[in-house]
C-alpha cells in the first residue's frame, strides 16, 4: 500500500512538466528524429543524453519564473525588459509556431489516411482541427490538463517498437556515450533541428504560463515555498526525462530498422511509419502511426496555447485556459486563428516536412536569445527574491546557451559558405 500511495502522490505531482516534456515529442520532433536516424544511423543517438540536462534546467527556470512572479514569461519580459525584446520574440515565434501547428495537423491527417485509406488525409486534418478547437474552447483548464496528462501515455508506444526488431545493444551503448560529429551543412542542420525541437522557445512560454494556471487552479496565490519548488523540479525532471527517452527510442528505431535496410531519406512522418511496416512488422507500423496522432493531439494545444499566451500577455488582454470563452475572447480567438492558419498550410503547397525542419532550425537559432534572457531573469533578486538560480542551474543554463549558439553559428557559417 505504501508503494501504491507513493505512486499516487507522484502522479498527482506530475502536471505542467510532464505535459511540456511529452508535447516536445510532437510530429515535428518525430519527423526530425526519424530523419536523423534514417540519414545517419545511430550517430546522433548521443544527443538525447546531452539534451536532457539542458532542457530540464531551462524548463525548471521557466517554471520557477511562473511560480515566483505569478506571470508568464511574456508578462515578466514585459514588466522588466524593453518592449523591443518582446516584439522581436513575437516576430520570430508567430510564424514558427503556426508552421509547426500546420505540419503537425498535416502529419496527423496523413497518418490517419494510412490507417484508413478510404478517407482522404485532408478530411482527417479538418476533423482533428475541429476536435481540438472544440476541446480547447469548451473544456475548463483542469479537464484539459487531465486529458493531456493521460495522452502522454501514448508516447510509451515508441519504447516498444525497437524490441520488435533485432538490435546490436553494444553498438547502441557506444553510440549513446561517444558523440559523433560531422562538419557538413546537412549534419549540422540535423543537430540544430534536434536541439531546436527539444529546447524549443514555445515550451519556455508554455511552462511558465502553465505553472501560473496550476497555482490559480489550486489557489496557491503568493504561497510559493521550497516544497512547491521541489515538487515542480520533480515534475519537470520527470517530464524532460520522459521526453528524452522517447527521442532516444525514435532515433534508435529509425537508426537501426530504416538505416540498416538502406532507407536513408525520410520526407514525412507517414513515410517513416510505412517504411517500418515491411521491415519490423505491422505491429511496429501501427504503434508508430498511432503515436503520431496521439502526440499531435497532445502538442497542438500546447503550441496554440503558448502562442496565445505570448500575444495576449504582450498586449495586456485577458488570457487563460481556466477562463471561459466570453471571459477571454481574444485568447481563444488567437488559438482558433493559429489552428486555422496551420490547417491552411495544407492548401498552399508548403511541404509539411519542410515546415517541420525550418521550424526546428528557426527554434534552434532563436532559442539562445531567450535562454540568455531567462538566465538573466533567474539571477535577478529583484524579480526572483530568494528563489534565484542555484550554481548547478546556472552551469546547465550557460552550457545550453553555448551549445545552442555554437550549433546555430556553425549552421549559418556553412549555409553562407556553401559547404
């Protein structure tokens, strides 16, 4: 009974951190990881190990900002930084998030068509968009949070797939602990894409805002203490660890099953699912396909919600998933517009995989700026009081800043030199 009660308590602690971590493995992430595995085998497997402590540290900082200031990241930026910083972030965030939403919707539609070939993919895309709009607008925050929390379990399917295929576990171990680097544009682009889709700016905004929502739902106003901070750290660490594990297994699956079979080019997530079918069996194919739909349903509310928090906090409009539509019309209208704009990408000839990769790279190039600002906020006693960063968090944050900056700089150098 003690073990059961501990597990129940731990499950109760899990919330914004788990949802944020799981939504990180959306169809955009799956596409990027699948391309990395198919294109380079196991040589990018080590990135899952490197990314975990970095993403956990940054998300902890964002969560701490939300808990201590009772504002989202945008609200904190607005209060303590020049408006120009906010507008630059908005300029970069809006197109990247909308492209991400559009690519996720298109991927879900395409995979739906794979499972039910008689129904065209566009009908699935429209259906998923309508379903998400209805759920986001009509369900209160705690119901949405509960649904998102249980949807995280869908990601467990990716942990099963590699065991359906014979693996060289010694080679996997070597690739996990010994980094491999290739200084060419395509490889560096994949690395920036992986970093961009794991350490994504939209997740920074979502994490801080969700902590505020959670506090308001539990009526913890202005009662932040060390226990709440500790619970948040457990939640974030578990969520980011879970995200990193799923990332590891997707690269592992595509890096062995597809790469070893000579399939090195994956242009869509449905291609990754289809390629697995003859090589690893129907069960692996179905699990991979169902996982894409489940992660899309999980990630799109996070993407559209984070964009709406950014815009409404910037302009001082009412916001919050805990509010009804008539209480925060602008907030829900922004969500609706972002979903409809995303859906419209299906009709304008933008390839979903191009949108996904460009989005991940754009995130990778803009994240360093936000990380620097987050580090500054979290070390400012006027803002954070006694809850400023520990030395460990600062080391991890600075490491994330340096790695993201170097990767982005290398990609820009290779892009302009044509190497």
